[in-house]
C-alpha cells in the first residue's frame, strides 16, 4: 500500500512544480463544456420552451469527458514514466505489478475528480446544469464510467509497453473511437444493426441510454446498469491480465530495456 501511494506522491511532485501539467487537468475539459454549453443554449433558443437540451447534451458531455479524464489519468501517469525512462527503474525496486497498477488508478482518481469539479462549476454557473436532476442514479453512472475508463487506460498503457513510446498515438483516439458505438449523444437504436451489437458489450451505452430515459421520462429499468457494471468489471480484470501478460513478455524478450535511462532508442 505504501508503494502504491508512492506512485501518487511522485505524480504530486511532478504536478506541483509544473504549470504545464496542472493547467491541462482542467483547461481542456472546461473548453469542451463551454463548446457544448453554447451549442445547447443555441438549440434551446431554436426549439423554444418545449425542449431542454441541457440535461441531455450537456449532461452527456460532462459524463463522457469524465470518462475520458479517467482513462487519460491512467495513461498519463504511465507515460510520465515512459518519457522519463523511469519505468525500468520502478521495477528494479520491490514494487509489484499490482501495486503499480493500483498507483495508476489512484492517480487517475485524483486527476479525474479535478476535471469533474471544473466541468460542473462551469456547467452549473454558466448554463444552469444540475447533475442532481438525474437522482442518485448519477452515482452509478459515474462509477460505471470510471471502471470502464480504468480498463481502457490500462489497455492503452499495455499497448505502449508492447509497441514502444511512439505507440502513444494509438491511445489518444480511443475515446473518440468508442463514442460512436456508445451512443453518447444519440440513442443506440439509431445505429446500424452491427454497431448496436457492439454497443451491447460497451458499458457506457447503458449509462447514456439511462441518462436519456431519465430526462425524457421514458420507460427504463435501472437494473440494466447491473449489466453494464458486470461488463465493466470484466473489462477491468481482462485489462489487468493483458497488462500483466504484456509486461511479462517485455521482460522475457528484453523489450523492457527500451524504457531504461541507459538506452538511447
């Protein structure tokens, strides 16, 4: 447990002395909320008082950006070790793989909460968004998105560990690639049949279907979130297994040496 907190402490020291690390924690999500906020304000002006797009579109943007922050919180902590060529040094210590992954998750908790608070402040103050309008179900929404974000973050880290530092460009687009299938801003029923099949195995699709049902008052069973939660837990377990498999492969083949401070390639 102490070694897990050491991972978080290292990130704290990195962030504390660097404005270039602090500002991105909330700046980009604030810009995103401003964009979607003004879009919803325009749509409300066009549609009139009959429809309110704020809880649907802006709420979806807040939740999706939270998921993205969770995933990037994991990968950015890993990337810091990759960029500084510190990864091999960490595992020359008594640090275990499970402790390291727990440290990545813990770092993600902190950074994603900072982003979530920043988003909510902007959404509430400027656009009158109220996350409590979703009721206590919003807690389940956030937890489910958190678990799936952790899973994708660990998978993204494993991809970079296997393919090398240049592979980080495969990781950044992952949320954008998932979003069309998850039905973030539209019902899953509007998708082609094959995409709907993909959506059924993506935990976020259950979150955003539930969000729209709550806002519109349409029939919806909160128990479907248990399906999403089960899928998210399975995804986290598979992601941890995948990272462990890649790590053992990198050690066995010597690929892990490219993360050493002594190497130049």
